[in-house]
């Protein structure tokens, strides 16, 4: 297929969604440059970029507009969370825009010039594709993936391609996960539907998390979302352990999620034996 939708309306069949929240201008400048590298790469598919801002105000409008006067910037007016914001864009992409793939892009990533092309190539390689993630570097995630097939237990949301087929069958992210673990949940649901989720090793994104300052808020959010994941997939011990960690980190009390007993397929897919990595390490 070309980069145009099936209806021939001239709308690119690939959407890239970028969710913002108080991002430094320099961070967005780096990302914008890497998106242009991807547009200019040999064999690159046509793609549309949409910026959805969850910040308390729309001051990033001027930053994004300064990078590209034609940029498609939207201001949400509220913090929808990672999953909620991407769901809003996915609904538009797979709805009236007729896109065949939607790619979540973290604003603190820098995409290799071949990233988008290789993600799309990998997604189109199999008809049963649900999700395809870019390979992180220099700090590659230690979760395993098959070097021949790319199959992996779950896909990171840093740079994540979602196919139309998955969205039609599973919807988008579960918005109860305001931040963190929503990618693990969507991956498990995709596998539960019999869809393939894979890493595209040649689609790389620079995501150097070592430089991040330690954030008590981030650690609390991770534990809160992990507790919800445990509840959603019926693992009471994991849920309660994460709730204790959350409380020890100073988290405010919240309504404890109700435990749900998943079907047999999802119960075999959900992996809680490796703490917050949700899969064994490759090293």
C-alpha cells in the first residue's frame, strides 16, 4: 500500500501521536528533528504527526508552532493521562481518517531515521500483527524477544505501533491506568486475542532514561498502576505487595480495585513472577 488511505482521500495511512505534558523545548526540538529524518529516509511511508497537549495550559503551542508552522497541535484542556490521550487520537486515526497504523511516540525519544519505516515494515510482514515496538537504545529493555520472529511477552509504549486490527478488536488503552502499565495490559489483551506482538530490532529509538532524576511521584504511580494490573488479572498477592510499596512511598489512599478472575487464556499470559518487569530478563 502507499501512504494514502484506502478511500484515496490523500490522508496518510500512518498516524504518529505525541502526548505532551510540560515538556522542555529542547526535548521537542530533538524529537521534531528526528521526525524529519524519518520523513526523508529512503522508502519512508507518508505519515501524519499530531501533538496532543495534556499540560495545565497551552504554552507549548508556541513551541510546537515554532518548530513547524503547519504542526497539528491540539490542547486537551485537561490531563487525560497517557492512555486516555492516545485513545482520543487513535479513535480519530482509525475512524474518519482511515489510518491503518497508529504509532504512539514518547516526546523524550529520538527516532532513528529508519524507525518509522522499519516499524511499518514489521507490522505489514504478518497479517495477525497487533502491536510492534521500537527497540530502545542505548538502554535496551532487558525483557526477552525472539531474535528470529521478534515475538515478545509485552510491548513498551515508548514508540509503539498499534494496528487497525487490534484497535477494532480490543480498543485502545485501559484508561484506568493513568500512567504506566497500560502498555503491559494492552499487550496481554492482544495476545489473548491471538494477535502477534513483536519488537522490530531495526526500528530504534534513543531513550536514555539513566539521566532521569529520581521521582517519588513516578515511583508511586508505577506501584499504583501495577496494583491495578494485579487486580485486573486476579493476582491478589501481587496487588497487595504493590499497594504496600505505594503506601511506603507516601501514596495517598485510594479505592482498592476489585479483583477480577480472568479467562484461562489471559491467566496463562499474565506474568507476575518478575516484579515490575513482567517478564524474565535476557541478561
